[in-house]
C-alpha cells in the first residue's frame, strides 16, 4: 500500500509526461512496472537499437555510394538512379559503382562516400574464391556460396524476418482477439458454428497448401503473409474465448449492463481488457513463431523468391556447407539472440499490465 | 503448563520487490487448555488466520518469518522451527484444522471415503477395512445422514453444510488434542451455522479437545467461547473470559467492535408515497435439457410467481437462504435476466421492452452487488468506473464536469476524491463497496437493488455501510430492494420484508411484525437460527 501510494504521489506530480505526451497515473505505473523489470527493459532497448539500425539497411550496407561529388555537383545514388553517362561513362544504363572504370571516372573529378559495408544483399564481393570465403577484412563475416557478403545479407534478412513476424502477429492477433471475443461473449449458436469451422479449418495441412500454392504463384512478402494469415489467426481464439466466457458473467459486467452500456461497449471496455493478460502472455510465442515460420519456409526453399536476403536461406547454406561454419553460426546466433530478446521484452510487458503488481 | 502455549509470536512477510516488509502478527501470547474454547476475534487483516496457520507452521516460509523470541509450545514441545517430519506428525494428527471455505478445501476428485481415510492411513497406518469402519463411524459422529450411501460421493454432490461436516470429520479423524476452526461457518446459511456450531461444541466435550475458534462474528464468540482474545492490527489488545469482555470491554477497540453491530431502525415510511417498482407474478425458470436433442425435461424454478411493490423512498427487504431465488428476483426486476410476468417501473411496463429501449431507463434503476471484489473491473480506475455511467448517459458536459460529478459522488460515500485515479485492488472491501455505491449513486437513480451489499464486509464496516445507505435514502428519497440473508442488517434497514424459500414468498409484511411474530414455520426457523444464537449468548453474558 505504501509503495503504491508513492507511485500515485509521483504520478499526480503536475504535468507528468512520457515521450512528450501527458500520461495518467495508471499509464505511469505501467511504465514504472515495465522499467522495474530490468532485463526486459534493457532487452527492449537492445532490440529497438538493432531493429532501428536494420530499418535503414540501405544506408549501412549498399553497393551504391551514399554521396558522390562529381564535377561540382552532388549525387545521391542511394536514393536515385543515375546512368553511367552522367559520370562520363559509355553506357546509358545504370552506373555500376563497384566497377573500377566507373570509380576511376568519378574520383578523377570528385569523390564518393561509401556506406559502412559496401555491399548490398545481392552484391557479389570481390573476395578471392573459392566461395564460401572465410571472414576477411572486406567481408567481416565471410561470404556465402555465391560470394555474397554474409553481414550485408544478415542485416537485410533480420529486417525482413522481424517485419514479417510483427505484421503477421499484429494482424492475426487482431483477428483472433475479435473472433474469440465475439464467440465467447455471444456464445450459443455463433460460438458453436465458429468452433466447428475452426476445427475443420485447422485440420487443413498448412505446409502442403503452401507447397502446392508455391507452384502456382511466385511467393513474395505479401502473398506469404496472406497465406500464413489464413491459419495463424486461430491461435489466439481459444485463449480469448475462454477468458471472455469466464468474464461475461462476472458482476462488473452485470454492473455495466445495469449502467445501460451497449453490448459492444461492454465487450470492448470491460471484458476484453481483462482478457488481455492471457493474450499478452501468449503473444511472445506467436511472435517468435511468426518470425521463425518465414525462416523455416526459406530453409525448406518454399519461402521468399531466390536471391532474397533471408535468415532461413543462410541456415540452409550453413547446413550445405559445414566446412564454412561462419554461415551456420552467424544465422544461429542471430536467431537465438532475436528470439531471446523478444521473450524478455514480452515478459516485462506482461508484468506491467498485471494490476496486482506494484512497481517498486 | 497449558496444552498450547504461544509466547511473543510475531510473523513478518517479506515485501514484494523493494516494498517494506509487513508485520502481520506482533508479539502475541495466549494459551489453550484441554476442553477449552478460545476465540480469536478480529476483523479481516487483523492477523487471526495467520496466527492459526503459524501454530501448524503452515505459512509460506521463507517469505514469512518469525522473530527469534517467537515460541509456540505444544504439550511442552517447541513447534517454531521444528523438523518438517515432526511437524507432519503433529499436523492432522494432534492438531487439526477446519477451513472457512468448504467449497474449495475438499479435493473435488476424491470420494468422501478416500478423503477421510487418508489421514487415518497416513497417521495411524490403519488397514483399509478398519479405516472404512472408522470413516463411517466419523460420518455418523458428525451427523451426516445416509453415511453408508455417501461414502462414494464426491464433494460436488454435497451441500455446503454437508461438506463442512465432512471437513470436521476429517479433522477429528485422529482424535486431535487441538481443533483449529478458521471461520468454520462464515460461508454457511444461518440455520446450518447453528447446527455446525452445536456439532463442534458437542465434539469438543465428547473428545476432550481444545478448540481454537477464529471468527469475526461476535454472536458466535458469545455463544461458543470460554475465553476470548480480541485482535487488531496483529496485536491482541484484550483477552479474558468471554462474559467479562462482553460485559465490561476495557480496550477502546473492543468497545468499538461491540458497538459496531448494525443498530437503529429506519424512519417509518410514508404510506402515501407513489409506487415505483411493481412486479406481478414474476417467474424465472431455467430449463433443464436432457438427451441428445436437448429437449426441455423440466425447469429449475429460481423465482416462481413473486409479486411485490416498492414505494419511492422505502426499502423492501428480501430474506432467505442461499438458493432461495433472492438474487435472481433482483436481477429479473432490473431486466438483467429474462423473466415472465409483469414488471412496471414508475407506471411504465418494462417486462416486454427490448434491451435497447431499456438503456435510457438504466439511469433510474441501479444495482450494487454482493462481492465488491468481482463487481469492479480490475483494469479501470475508480474515476473511470464511477464516471462510466455519466459517459453513457451523456450527463455532464465535458471531462472536467464529469470529473467533478465523480468526485462529488466519492465524497458522498465517504471516500477521498484524490483516490479517483487508483485501481480497485488498492482498496479494502468496505472501500470497494463504497465505490460500487458511488457508481450507482452518481447517476441519481430512483431505485437501487442492493444484493447482499454488506455480507462480504467486516462488522464495523457493515454498520457504516448501513448508516450510509440509510442516510442516502433519506436525502434522495431512494427506493431500495435490499437482498440479504443477514436478518440483523435487514432489520436495521428495511420497512417491509419478503421471506423467500425455493423461489416463492412464504411470508411478507412489516419488518418488525415479521421479525417479532413470524407466522410461517420456515420464517420461525430462520428467526430462531439467527436470533437464538444471540438470545442464548445474552444469557451467558
């Protein structure tokens, strides 16, 4: 009681803000609870830093220079395409900035600024073969069996995996929570029909379906997302439905009905928030599942089109090239670190939403 | 040397994370002799249950800790810090315990025979056949009818009172020296309560046990205990022979506790007040479905043809035991449950109205539930909970105005408006119940259904809530439908009462008249159970 009183005192201290927004003492306490879980708090920062950096992958690992000064003018190849003729070359096609001839042309009349890693995910490095080449001063983590820089592919692969996982989780959680809530709250025939549908639907062999569809359409980010969504939304339905079934007969729901709230308002304001702890507890498993499912599909070769940067493809290369351990070890370490960080973060999120816990 | 000697017992619970440690019990001492009943009486949070659990060393160590000078001597043997094997020999064998909640303290997956025989098998190493004979004997001893046929029954097949008898049979199976009863009758109906108390006293005398009775109910203490220790905030503030404590309480807290029983009567009602709520032949039948086709095979008649009328500014009390349909009736009148029959509010027939058309009317009729722990959403702040109705009914322009109305309502029910941004779990039961009342009150309703609003609360808090309700009724001319099994509270609040049994009204009339001269045999039994306890104890006091 004392501790919470302090939190409240701290919360009401005039004009409490978080990230420039005014927050209620309740939000403040959630934030404090989150912060009290040191491990989760630091995991969030580490993850955000890594994810933030990889979001700007084009500026970190690219085979085009960030900035060119040529003949008194500035050029930004990282954003725009320029023909080779612009720099006094022979071809009207796009300039290849790694070509010694083009480099010579540009440096004769100006200079170039390169990104930290001068390779994109598809760039063939000029490391001496045979590929995969071991780590060197130019390729810090070596190259894969086609001579592409592992670090560059890692940065792009991490970005696409995390984005895919987050988008898939967000959409399937939204659908799952709403479907579960509707079933649990209205019960009866709706519940019965929906449950039978889910039973039939979840009986579909997901992987076979993906493999078969992969022969008709070339899968890309969005088609894969759509296909996986067809099945992944069901994961949360059971949990939310059970919580809502329990909550809908509690006294505070009756009280809300007695206040004259509409059914929808009761569902979204009273029942759902109380079903959220179970949902939030379940989310980390879904996120890590979504992140790894793309990796798994790539590993099997049914994922993103060939040439795309992907952690799964790197893993399968590592498996095929056991003599080149930098491939397998890199992919494994990145996957393990990413999943561990996500787990720690969500553990802290769950703590912060628990109304019984009082921040210290 | 007494059988049980507790000296300077302290219990400290380590705080969560950096929160300060909580001293639940602070240096209490008492002793208990064979054949004697000692009552530990106090309100919730006073440390009485923790004391009982310390005797058996059943606290969650090491989160809980005793100070070095704490000592619990049982027949000369120190129990604090005793070896776990030794403690297991004592528990359930020499010292046994009966818990408050008979619904959850029996294992739902075991038959009665298995549960009772377990202690015999563990402590006495009795052969199975002998254990069966002894089990039957015990069930007879605790007065369970048809004991033979009940041996294979599961807990859910028994009523609350029967379960508590089984709990007692388990506790006395090894003829313990001490029986600790932690609120043994709190979860039971009044008539059952009287029977269980009689049973415990009889067993104490027959088996020569010492009885440590933990309760908040002063009537039970007066009725049962030889000596009494009054506990508050982890300390024993007064102890002595029960009669003396009741006759001449020395400590201020004891005096306050004794004065806390709901007192006073309502002001007589205005007989010309207009009828506000009328129910005519109200029926709530729940269908029982059987078979593959789920055909309706019969009905549970929760409310079976009840007619009533509540006038503005008056209270109609509804009394009856659990399962009599009181709560169902209240919910049906508010149209929170589907019911047959006529229901009129302020002259308007609302029985057939669809829920949507009822919503504007919800402002006028409100409800306060029994359990203040489940009736407030744990995720909303007090301001959000109380302000919700305002938002829905578009009362008050803008946030600031609503906030002001919420704060006014909180002040009205005796809460600090600064608490508005806190969550329900930071409040005690009594404070939560005030929040629930504020939620109803802020809409300025004309009719409130009060469903056992005081029964989850401590005695002194009960009295405060009753005073508050009376005061609010006088100020706003509220009509109450007051549902309760506690006849003392009903007497302090209701103008008229209905006595319900199995969904029907068995008696109705003016409160004083029904209480003093009950007509129906069931009403007579109910009054006897509720007030005889008190009547007997006034003789001993």
